[in-house]
C-alpha cells in the first residue's frame, strides 16, 4: 500500500503524535510491506488559499506556484492518506490547515446532493483513497477536546476513514513513562495490524487506545508540577 503521512507537528520527528503514527505503521508493516512517505508540513512552502476558485474553474490549476502542486500529485498517487497532528486550539495546526484548504483543486464548482448535504464534484478520481486521522493532545482525557477536529475530519473526508485520538500524548516523548507508553504503543501496533488485514480497526480497540494511560488526576498533577 502506498501511504502518504502528513505530519502536522512543527516538532517534525520530535512530534509526540508521530510516535503514535509510527507505531501504527509498524503494525501494518508486520502484516505486509508498505510504501510510506512522511511529509513534515512545517518545512513545505504552502501559501494560504485566497478563495479565488481559479482552481475549481481551470482544471485544478492554482494561482500559487508552490509545494502544493507536488503534494496534490502525491495525494492522488496514494492509497492511504494519514493526517498525523497534535491538537491545537481543538483543531489542527495552522500550517496543516493551510494544506487542507489548498486541496480545493481536487474539487470543481459543480455540486451534487449526497444524503442531506451538498458536496462538490471531484475534478480527479481519488475514490480509492482511504483516510486516517491520528491526533494526540496534552490533556488527561478525550472528553470535550477532540470533538471539533473529529467533526471537521468526518465532514471533509466522507469516504473510507478511520479516526484515532490519544490523550496524554506528551508521555510518548518521556523515557521515564515507558512503563505505561510501551503497552499503549503495543495496542497501537495491534490496531495497525488490524487495519492492514481488514481495512478497519475495532471500535473497542480505538476506545482503549483513546483512554488515559495513567489516572487523569495523576497526569494533571505531574504536568502542573512541571510548570
């Protein structure tokens, strides 16, 4: 499978969330070889969308001549698009949001009704593309934290999609927390194996992965003690 990972963390390889993403990919690799490319979005030249809609009228050609042309080509060549990012203000980091906005050339101005909503008709065939969102945050639990990012992802990607949210994610960059992070990474690798084998991850496993690794109060006390 050809996998494109869009790493939205400005920490690049030091990203807490990327630890989670790499474990998932390792699980997939245990089933079969994967062709993985990771793009650190912070390092790419991506101008902001101006809303001129030139791309939607001109066969997908944007007025900006930047790295998005290459990224769009890579997206269309992929089988799985992984959005890996830390939670910023209950959404994705600005540079990754800029990339998301610039995927507009994949759509045309034409609309069609799908269920109870309208969607733009695509200018390219990417119906085979599958989507995976992996998002970590520094809060002790998932409640009233990930919901806005999850809602946006579900609306933007209506096809084959999987969503994994993980609280307490800074612990993955703390060697002293290995006693709790290693078992969690093992669960994430298990999820990767499930995904490679079946194209989905069991809801019960996603819920377990999204649960706190240590008691919420303990985690909050540790964080507050380090301030």
